[in-house]
């Protein structure tokens, strides 16, 4: 993607023209099941106009949004290892979102500068190395959770093994955090929302609580739903 090139995408959300035009745009690609996200491109929105929704979205109108790439991207930047990124990754599967947190915007601008660099910055490389080190033991942790939860998501009951992830109840610090009682087996998108505190667990009733921001989405169905716990008390999460 070269500086000056333009592209467009469709959004079913009802953004106002004056809200979109002139705004910065970051294009983030990801594999939620693997916890990998990267900054692939960035630019600025130049125009938008109403456009009929594709059939898969149902009847009505959305918006055709055009943007211009701001600069040459020498390489993509891995965002997965940045602590600040945890605050936004839970929203990514919703498609286009508006960011109002100035600190997050500043961090994305730093990532954009790194994308222009011919080499990966040394501090980012160190973060990647630390992340790799921290993830040692994760396969064993996930395997233990798959066994304890009988291969099903603790919230949704989803049983597609490739889409299930090991979530830490208490933040992952070291190898000792990979205890089955400190984990939940969750579908990838629910894992993202859990890490972002948009979905939580009431440890008194052991039921799911969905943040009010998601109560008009499909995730409303999980609000108040009892958590699927392991049969063995020794493998159930500790409050």
C-alpha cells in the first residue's frame, strides 16, 4: 500500500458524514483464535456516502467509506504484546469502531511510525521476546482446560476446539498462573471480551455478566447465564 493510494470499505453502522471525514483510520488484521493482531495500514478518511446494505446485512442502508493511505508501510507491526492494546482488542470483531481514548490514539500513532521504519524498533522486539517467553506452558494450560471443561466453552458451550482459548482469571504473570483453577476455556471472541472486562463472571452466583455496552448485541443472550463448570471440584475456578 503506497502513499496516496485510496481504497474503500462498507460499514453497516450509521456514522455521520461529518464524524467520519478527516478522521484517522487504522486497519488492524487479526487471528483472534491465536491472539494475534497487527497494524496492517493506516490513513485518513476522505469521504463517505450512503450505500445499500449487501444482502447478508439485511435491508437498509450503510455507508461506503473512502480513505487515503498516509505513508509507505515497510512492515506490519505486531500489536498483540502491547499492554494498552488489551483495552481495544475486544471491540475488533465488531468491525469499524470510533476511538475516543487519546492515550490509545497516541499509542496507535507510535505504532504507525514504527510501520514506516525499515527495521523493527528494539523495544518492540524485546516485547515480542517477553511474550514468547510468557507463553511457554500455555499449550499445557490449554490442554488441561480442554479436559476439565470437556472441550466446550464455559460460557457458550461452543465445542470447536480450534476456536477455544485458555483464559486467565487472574492476570498471567508467570508459569504459576497456568493453574487450571485460574483459567476458563472460552471461545476466542468471548476471551477477548473477558480480557477487556466487557464480559465478567459473578463469582458468588457463578454466572455471566455482560457489560451494558453489549446489551443490545448478540452477547445479551449470555447475561445471567450460569457458567459451565468442570465436574471435578478440584478443577473448578477459585473465587
